[in-house]
C-alpha cells in the first residue's frame, strides 16, 4: 500500500484568499463572519453569514479565465484554491502523466439562478388549484433560464473545470455527503493513491449556500445562529460573537462559503520529483449513524466508530493524537455529542487532548468545511501552534474538554485528527501526521 | 496473478495489495425502471423489447420541447418501508423513494434480514457499507411556489416578505428532502447500515462510480457487504427543462415514443430523460459462500477517468473514455477478446454517441465490432444517477446467460456494431458496462460469471 502525503494546499475562505494570511487570522482570533450582503436577508431569522469577500477569479487565473467564466460561485472558489495548491506543490502539467492525476472533490450543488427560477415559478402559479401551470412555466423558464447557468449548478460541475485547469485525466469523482463531504473526498482520494490507481489526486471541496433558499432551508431546520436569539442571550447580535462552538450560549452554526483544496501524492511520486512534503495522511474512517435524518445518534456511535476506524487505519493509539480539529459547529446537539464521542474514543486521555473549532471564526463551509479544517491541521503541525475556539465564554457542563479557548496556543503537534459530521448521520475522520 | 499485465507503475506494495485484495461478488439486485418495478418485471420486459418511454403523465408537458419520458409505473412508497418508517416517507423526494424501493428489493433478493425484516437484525450493520449515487434533486415546484406566492410582489419574490411570512410556509424539514446524501441516509436508517457510507454525485456516471467505490471498500476489507448504485428522477419540469435548454432532447413530435431514442443509430435525434434506480448488494466472496448466498456474478474490474474537453460535450476523441475501458479490463485481468457483452451509455445524441464509440474503439480495438451490444436506453431512457439499472442489467445478463436487445439501433455508420433487436441466449461470461456524464466523468465496470473466477 502506498503512503500518501500532502504537497500542496490552497483555500478561498471568508477570512481571506491565501494560506498564510488566513492562517494568521485564525491564530489571532479574527473573524470572517459579518452581516449578510449577498442578498437582502434583513427579515430572515439569520442575518449573518461568513461570506467570501472581494473575490475575483481573474486575479487568480489571469488569462486562463476564459474557459471558466461561466463557472458558478463555488466552482470559482474551487478553481482559485486549486491554482494555489497546484503552485504550492510545484506541479506542472507538462511533466506529469496526466492519466495518473485524478480528482476526488466535494462540491456542493451550485446556487439557483434565483431571478429566473422565482419569476418562472411565480408567473405560472395558479392559486386556485395550488399548482403551477406547467405550460406557462415551460414558456417562461425556456425564455429566462440559461443552459450553462443551469448545468453549472450540477454538483459535478467543478470536476471538468478543475480538469481543464490542471489537465487531470485520471479517476474523477464528486461526493456530496453534506457537511462531511470534503473530509470524505480527501479520505477516499487517499485510498485511490494507496491502491495505486493514481499518483496525484486533487481533493477538497467547495460550497456556497449563502443564498435565500439555502439560508431558508437551514433556518427552517433551526440549525443556524439567529440574530434575535443572539441578542436575547448576549445582549447584541455582534457577528464576530455569533459562532460559539462548545459555549453554553451556543445556538446554531453560522453559514459560510468557500473552498479548500489539497494536492495528495503517493510518497514515491512526491519524493521522486523532490516535492516539499507538508504532512502525511495516515488514517481515514467513514461511517453512518443509521439513526435519524434530523438528529445525530445520541450515543455518538457513528462518530465514535469513525474516529476509531481512523486510528486503526493509522495504526495509532488514542494517546498518540496531539490535537483534534473538531466538527464543532456551535449547534447545541453537535458539540455535546462530539464531546461525548471524543471521550468514548480517548477515555482518560480525552481531557489532555486540545480540541478546537475554527468554525468559531470561519463559519461552517458545509461541503468545503472538512478540507479547510484539514489544512488548518497541517499548518498546526508545521508551526506547532493550535488555532483557538473563539467565543468560548460560558462553559457548558456537558462540554468539558480542553477547547483551546479564545487564544492560540503553542503545542507539540505530531498527529492531528479532523472530524466532520454531516446531516443524515454521515461521519468522517481523517488523521494527518508530521512527515518523518 | 502475473497474467494481469502489470504496468511499470506497479510498486511492490501495489502488487502485495492486489494479491491481498478481497474478492467481491454480487448477491442482491434491486431495480426500479420505466419498464417495471422489480427484477422480474424489468427483465422480462427488457427481453421482450418493451419500451417504457411514454407521454408524460405526472404534469402537463405540452409546453416543453419533449412531451415523453421514461416514467416509473405507479407505486405506493408505504409498501416498501417498515410500518414504523411510513411517516418519514413524507420527507422523501421522488429520487429518494426510488432508492428506497430498489434497496428493499435488493435486501430481499440477497436474503439479508436487516432490521427492516427481522428483530433483532440478522446482519452486522457495522460491516455493511452504503454508496448510493444521486443527482441534483429538484425541489418540488408546487410546494416551493406555494410558499413563494405568499411573499410575491408581482412576478418577483419579495425577500422582505419571504423572511417574515414566506419561508414559514415550508415544512421545517424541507431542505432534507433534497440533499443528495438523503438517498443513502434513508437506506442506512431503514436497514441499520453503519459501515462506510458515501454519496457520489457525478450525474449519469454516479451509479457506476458508486458501485466501483463500494467494490474497493470491500476489497480493502473495510466492510463485508455494501449496497450501492444510484437513483434519480428527472421527470419533473426542472429536470426536463435542463435538458431542453441544452438541446439534447428528442422532440419526438409525431413519432412513436418507442422509436424515439436510437442509440448509436445514424438516425438518432436526441435523448429522452427518465427516472429509475438500480442497486446491487456487493459481498465479500468468502462471506457470501459461507452464508450460502446466490452469487449472480463477480465484480472483477473498475476504472474511472475524466475528460478535459468541455463541460457540455464528451471529448470527441474518446481518449479518456478508452482509458477507463482499458484500465477496467486490466483491473479484471481480462482482455477485450474475452468480453461477451457490452452495455454502453448510448444516449442517442449523435455527437455523444460518436464520442462514445471512439472511446470504446480505443479501449476494445477491433473487438468493438464483434462484441454484442445491448443499447437499453432505447427502452428505459436516460436515468441519470439511476444508471445503476445498466449495471444490474449486466449482472442479470450473466445470471441468465442472455444478451438483452438493442431495439432501436439499426444502422450505425462507420463503426459497425453487433446489435440485434431481439434478445438471445448466449454464453455471457464477461460483461463490460461503461458510462460517461455531462461534465466528463467516465467509468467502466467488468463483471464475470461466478464460476469464471474460481
């Protein structure tokens, strides 16, 4: 089985558009969360989000933008993040066997063509029958909708863009397992390399759900932090205080957007070309809760097994893990369950392992969350420092681990674990290790 | 094992891995298709040449470029879930229902008593994986527009009103109806499957890729069993419109719908969208043998690749497609010579069909003109992520030693194909099924007769 290493990383996040500045922001407790500007959310229960700001694809791709101008918002993030990662890895398409370069991505569905969609629907609505008139709808939609804008919404739309950008012709897959998706994609990409079905894999995720129906969906599920609730609990709805993983006053997650991309290679391939190795991926575990579509398993069984499987896969004992980058969404349910699951896996050692959630600053990037968080783990190993969990002001008796509250902390980090849990009971865990 | 034809890329570790990899067989099948729900209905109609493409009945399609589709016959979802789970069917988009129905059959067919059929469950849920491909699920227009109507300003949606009184019209679980991973989610909950779980969203290639990925999961010993494949319904206004906008639809005006979709035929004029789902139970060989399961076929090879051409068209040279075929055969330690049946994608879109044939020619060489081809989209239409039906067909062809027909493929231009509009008995020992997606993902799977691989 081949060993698999990370040789390149890139991200487009609510806190910035390149690795070092965002990392610095994470270590100094900055925030990417603010009042929502992408649409008029002024009457929505949630009026805050973690938007990517000031992004221009042209700045990242220059003249190569032509093929990608029609790309949807999240695919554009993916392209820019991929370019960064590709360059950091020092890869060049003309020196690679491109049939052995694959992509395993976790792109979310693109945003609806909102104007065309709503106008077609409303103009054909028949209040009496409570149905749309499909004939009127078809006329309207055929006039207002655009073939390319529609096809770019498909969750697999990022793949051809990334393939055209890099020349990758190897195995290409997109998985969309909600909030666990990019951790899963990186884990599965690792398996492809281990088996030898490719030498290089581009992996990670991209997503943007900061649009009216995205926020609606999560608001209806009462999964998001809401402004009025924040005011009643904190006396203000200050966006930077909105995402509160593990805090007793947490009330939901803050929706973010962006992309994280990693370049994975077989160790052999990386060494042969003299690449700089950033870390090694040593363990991966994936499970399903098989419990309920709305709730995580209260016993945390699925999460426990995912972490245990990852440890077993890595051949590591719990005490060898130096840091856990938590899923830590800031919902009442997740943080309590995740804490319980960590205790089940790590036993007495749980209280000695620092656990933090960068969602406190970054927001929740949904399908892209795991990739961004894995990159943070790699940087922690590189710089021997842990990003904090911000806004941890009032301890929750149920959440009693060391969450690296409010301040980054120097630490000896050889092995880091990253957890991602998705709606529908999808659990994925990855373990990275300093390359030795 | 040295017969496999290793490449110079195979490291000693790779060789060891291949040697240690577990063997994987198919022990269960579930099918929901426009020509029937259930294996028996499907298979007998497929062999008889029945076409499932008919005028759309679920909504008035007269305003669309195409008025026909491959629709699944009527069903009651409650018949396919345990009583205790009937309430949850309210939050299932049609795509999810199709997956749940196919899963129910697959479990029964495999003789696996999950918690849906036995208390306590007779399967080890922790060693049972799930990988179900899904499409971009369209929100039900009536439901969403009914809520939007409350917040309308003329034909615009007034977001102010929407925030105050519109969104509240939607059921709290609205979003969960449409997340692609909800197909796998409901199936894992109903049957109690806690092993490695995944959802592939690569349009038409989703099922093949999901099955290939589940195959690898069992090969590397992470599960003994997995349910895998995919399901999708595009028979809704948004689903049809997306294809209409791309000019890929067969307008089919004044034509007998059963003659509409002509895969690889010189007279092909476009595809017909449909709905369906195909799921397989994959099982580690020793596990299947020890429980005395019926083994339909061995899944012997899988490979995937990506075009670098453009978003809306397959690469006309078929380069990557051919590579997927070549690598899947190599993975199965098979040669083009050994292939007895090919089940390609064959959409009846002229430029796509040409590209596909180029790719198949690259992968199969001169054998492309020899190997019997079952171009079944003519009967079942294009099922998107539901192309697991194609894969199930490959497995059934081995099981029944029968080549299904290609009812509408008569004249194929430069590249001659071995097609017949009649099904026929024939030795079917090795089957190749291939697929590509809009977006350029290619996948190929190779199945072998169970005894072939002893």
